[in-house]
């Protein structure tokens, strides 16, 4: 499991939780939680949190969320390497 968080002026502004595994020679990264405090939304923190996960160079990225902004952040960050559920 991976946990990434971001602070602004010492305040927790957002975090993401993800898990990784291998399947059929593919590295999978599945985001199970993506949250940004309402006072810090709209400034790119969600995309920034997700971009930190790109450092691992997984083959497939997915996010478990029905929140439209979380899905949009994943789509813009991961491009064609995403699955929305």
C-alpha cells in the first residue's frame, strides 16, 4: 500500500492511497482513495498527488471513485493508462 499526502502551510490539504500488484507481467496501480480538503480544491492538488504515483512507471492505472473530479484528475494525469470504476 502507498500513501501520499500534501500539506499547505503546515495543514494537511489532501492525500491518496493506492495499492500495486503484478498480473500477467503488467504492473497495476489502483487508487483506492483520493481526497482534497474543500479549502484547497481547484488548484491542482489532486492531479499532483496522482502524478507522484507515476514515478513507479506502472503499466495500468485505475481509480475506484464515482466522484467526477477524482475521475477527471485521474484521466488528465494518467492519459490512456487508466480504468475508471
